[in-house]
């Protein structure tokens, strides 16, 4: 489980650095969308811990 967690976090960090990271002025809409994306991913991680952590 730890290996999957580390690989998943590495993939997310890599995606954050390499997808759409051209220097530009960030709009409020774009910032809001990225905030929601990261919150949803964190919630999914928490649910994964809830379901798989008790096994």
C-alpha cells in the first residue's frame, strides 16, 4: 500500500509541475478549479485510507 501511495503522490506532483505550467497570470476561475481538483483528490485519498486502512 505504501508503494502505491508513494507512486500516486509522485504522479500527482509530476502532473502538477509538467501539465499546463506555462508562465501566465492566473485567473480567479483557474485558481478555483485547481483548488477544487486538489481538494477532491485529497478527499479521495482520505476515503481510500478509510476503506483500505482497516484491512
